[in-house]
């Protein structure tokens, strides 16, 4: 008689979902999480301060409209359309899709449990490309459904723009999330994707990112100083609106979500071209004020007329950002010949492209009429920033090249003596 121990054991059943089912599940969770982040404050404000005005269905439709706007889907209104998206609001779908992509990669990795338990040193695996495509497709279907539900009289979401925006957000953020799982960290995942690019682009990416980060950090400091100087006008405008408790909370939250946009606008002013809010335009030389939307934070804008001459010193900020890029370039490889010049130009162009994208994301029409133009001019600001970063980087690289030449010449002279 054969012992029970001698019987062949069957391999354990693979209980992992199929790639398509896992992608649908991860995308549905991403949609639900990002919707809740937008839906909760709107519905709460409606419950607390509705006073019988409007229905719960209108509150839900408004929330869906804001969610679609967060995907950079425009909103058609009478006489124009709204395309200005608070960048803080866009963080909700981007973060949800990032987590969704990471969750999808983990669900489809056959060694996920062993890796989590530390039982193997095998690197996590990438999800199939078809699974990532199904994730983005499912997310876009949810966006399309939201377009149909959110349609209201006088305010209709622009369907194609919303679906394209949802496709971009879900595919980029989902891929970054999967890369974070594959390389065991968000930064490591991003670096892993960058290393897959051509070698020159990899060399330029780090210095360009450092230059943009330095520019945005300095812009945040300048914006904080401007808000501190104009806080009395901001508070006065907020009180003049009389929004109530719930309305005041929603208005404050909306302005907080707009802060990343204001940082990019301040950066455009430091670069040179400045920004516009309808007929209002601001740069480091002067400020021209016109009718403004009822947003209290805009009360901190400088008074009309020329700005103090000391403000022109802030033009040095983008050149200082270029110096940061130049230090990284010269640290990685000895500056010599056309390769160094190519790196300087490449880093400047990469930084300019990133600034162009940020300006485009931060601006857009804020309504009909005079508000049809709001934010910086993306191409002009990006081109100016590219030139300034390249100039600052060239100064550092040329200086180090001259120093190396002088040191080399002095050594030769001492050797001859």
C-alpha cells in the first residue's frame, strides 16, 4: 500500500487574477479614490450651507465636473470655456492612478508575497503592457461616463478633451506607479524610466531637473513674501465676499489648491515674460491691473505701475538655477570641447521644455470675455528660461574649464623649471 506521503503533490493553484481583471479592478479603485477626494468637500458644503438651494444630484454633478476638470478636461460655458485647472486638484487623480499602477504591478507579480516577506531577493517584475493599457482604457471609460452624467445647463464638459486628459493621467501616473513597484521606490522607479532614454538625455535630465527645482523653490519663497505683504487686502476681500462658514472653507480650500499655479506664475515673472489674469499683467518691471475674478488671494498682486527697482534683482534667479545645472554638469564629467557645449545646450533645452509644460498646465482660460487668457505664455517663458539656464550653466562650465587650463599650464611651467 502506498503511503500518503509517497503520493505526488499537486502544484499550488495560481489564485492571481488575470491581467485584464486586475487592470479593471485597479482602475476602478483609482477612479473611486480620486472621486471621493473631490466629492467629499463639495457634498459637505452642500449639506452644511445649501439652505434648500439645489439638489443632491446637482452637487454630485458639480463634483463630477470638478473631477473632469482635474483631468484637464475643459468646461464649455456661455460665451467661452473654462480650462484653468488648479494643479493641487490634479494631484488627486494623479496620486490615485500612481497607487493604482503600483497595486496592479503587485497583483500580477507571482513572487509578490515572497518579496514582501523577504523570502527571496528576486526583483519585482513589470506588469504586462496589455495590463497597463487595460488600466488606462478602463479609467478613460469612467471619464467618458462622468462626462455624460455631469452635463448641466450652461456648463457642459468637453468630452474629448476630458478623455484625452484622463488617458494621459492614467497612462503616465500608472506607469510611474508600476515602475515604483518594480524598482522598490518612487524616486528609484522614476530614475529607472529615465535611464531607458538615450544617453545624452539621461545626462541632461538631472541638471535640468535641479534647475527647475531651484527656480520653483525660489519662486515659492517670493510668492510667500508677496502674500505676507498683501495679506491685509486678501483678508479684506475674503470678508467682503461673505461666504459663510462652509463657503469660506471651500473658498479657502480652492485657493490652497491654486497655490501651485501661483508658484509657476511667479516663476514666469522671475524668468521675464510674466503672467496675465485677463487684462491684468504682472512682471518684474511693472504691474497693470484690471478687473479680477472674485478670488481673494489675487488681492496680493502688486499695485498698478512700475515695481521698485530692487525687484529687478530677481532676474538673477533663473541664472542662479542655471549655475546649479552647471555645477552638476561639470561635476559629472570634466568640461572639455563640444561635448561640454552640447551638455550645456541640452540641459538648457530640457529645463526650458519642463518650464513650458508647467506653464501650460498652470494656465488656461478662466472664463469668457477678458478671462480667456490666464497664466503665463508657455512657449515664450520656456524659451527664455532655456536661454537663462544655458547661460548660467555655460558660465560655470567655462569657469571650470579655464581653471583646469590654468592649473595645467602652471604644472607644465613648474615641470620645465
